[in-house]
């Protein structure tokens, strides 16, 4: 019984209840019918006996056997009568008529009384004081078979049983569909719960059935939504914790680099300068140029580590973002730090806000350098600035191969890079600066080819600060 489901348990319980009720009612109904039929049958025989006793009064008085035989034969036309006997006052049988019938027999006796003067309507009223007033002159005895009555009652009982069984079957069939409609939503909930237990938090249950199961399904879905949101929040916290751990490790590593690498690198640079001077070597010498390039590359790498691991606190002051972008682009063009051509579209009207110009300049410079590397130090880089009511936006477009879809969400993670050179700290530094200014940065691929990096800074923050 423990392994039976709700649907089967309900079906068995209701079927047992219906069968018990139906057969109980059938049993009670059959007994009532049996008592009714027996009562009416016995009353009918008593009526016939009384009728014969009334008509046999004269025959008994004059001893007319032929008359009494004729009266008895008239009663033999009834199907259930087996024997009719008439007796005189002394109990001597005057006449008897009989035949053979199967089945159990019963008898009914009625006295024949001599009445002084009574109407026909009082012939069958056998009061307790009748025998005191009239003289008994004989009796009538009728033997009858109850086999037909028993057959009728048995057939009636069988019909009651069949009707009860049919009603129980129909009721069970109806309840089967009703219970299935009630249990099906619960079954779907159980299946969804198993899917959730297996790790599928996207499983949902379609509300169906009565209002209670629909409400249960809605509550179950709401619980799963809450669990999914909690999981996403937990993952976000976990990612942030990993990021903070990475930053902490970067800080430790940067200190090690500062003490163990930067000072020896400075000595190497100074020694190379002395060797160049003593040996009269020009900067155009191939080996000298290689050494100087590698020293500069290592020095930039160390500076990137130090800048990312120990970000300076922003020093906010009034800044015209459009002018700051124009200065950054002009510095690249003057110093020829990129092989690409920068096409800048900068509005003439000022976009003033509170910001740290040094950090923003380095952030924009990092994105421009990144675009130049994506272009392969050639082609065109477009920088388009726009100013809305509450935000200032800068979009930097390159003509490279774009960013792999799997990398779009990871390019701002520390130490993540797809290039052979670099530590993967340029774009994370940009994200760090944007977060310090309550702004944001994101990247996306262009339909025309290449990537687009967007910086968005709030302007309403400045108005509130004033």
C-alpha cells in the first residue's frame, strides 16, 4: 500500500466506498422488497381463504360436497395454490382438491362461521370478538407454493446486484477521470521537482486543473524564479569575489615586481646607456634597438601591473569631456603612437562633468591602443562622441576581425587576453575607471566588421554634486 500513488489510492478508496454503498443499498432494498412481496402474497392467500370461507358456509351447513368441490376448484385456477381443503366443525375433511407443484409449501387457514346477519362488506373483518359472537361451523385450508415468489425475489436480488455493480463501475470510471485531472498537476509538480533536484532550475509547471492546483503551480514557479534569482546573485557575488581575489593577487605580484624586477631593469637600462656611450654605439644598431624595445616593453608591463593593482583614488574636478577627448586624440597624432588614422567626431558644445581627467585620459588611450592593435597598426579608427540630457557617450570603432562571442563577456576580466603580448590589464583598467565614475563600458561586434567599444558617463551626477 505504501508504494501506491495518490491516484490509485483515491480510486481504490472511492471504488470500495461506492461498491459498499451500492451493495448495501441493494441488500436493504431487496429485503424491503422481499418483505413487501411476502406480505402482499400472504394477504392475497388470506383474502382467497376468507372468500372461500364466506361462500362455503351454506355448503358446510347442508353438507353439499359437490358445491364445496366446485368452490375449491374455482380457487385452483390460481397459479400458486397446491391444495384446497374444507373441513366441518369436527375437523373432518369434507372435500379437497389438489395438484402437484414444486417448491416449498405454506398453508393458511380461515374458520367458517355462522353469522346472524351481516353485509358482504363485513365478511372479511375478522375481529378478535367475532368468534365470541358467531358460531364456528368449519374451516378452510389453502396450501400454496412459494417457489414462484422465491424465484421472483431471487431475480429481483440479481437485478439489484447487477444494477449496483453497473452503477459502481460507472461511478468508478467517472471518478477515475476526475481523480486523474486532480492528480495530474501534482504529478507534473513532482516531475518538475525531480528536474530541479537534478540541477535544472529552468523547469517550470504549466498551471492546470482546479484553482488550488493552479495556485500551487504558480507558487512552485515563483519559488523556482526566486531560487534562480538567488543563484544568479550568488554567482555574481562569487564572480566578484574571484575578481577581488585576482586583484589581491595582482597587488602582491605587483609589489614583488616593483622590488625584484623594476630596480634591476633600471640598472640594465642605465648600463646599456653607459655601454652605448663607451662603445660609441648608435640607437640604430639592431641589437641595441632590440634591447631598448624589450626594456621599454617590460617597463610598460610593470607600470600596467602597478596601475591596475593600486588604482589611484579619483580626484574629481570640473572637466569638459569633449575637450578631454580632443586632447587625447591630438596627443596620439602628435606622438604618432598609432599606425592607424583616427577620425574623431566631437561635438563643439562642452560636456562638463565632475571627473578625474588623468584617469579618463588613460582609459580612453587604452581603448584607442586596443583598436590600433585590432587594426594591425593600419586602417582607420573612428571616435564618435555624443551628449544627451543625462549622459555623455563615446564610441570607438575599429576595422579588425571583431571579438569572438565567447570572449565578449570576458575581455574586461583581469589577466584575460587573446594576444601573445600584454598582461590583459588594459581593458580591466578601463572598467575600473568607469566604475569609479559611476559609468560603464561595453563592447560589441559591428555588422560591417570590427568591434565597437562604448563608454558612457553620467552628467546628472555632476548636477547633483554642485
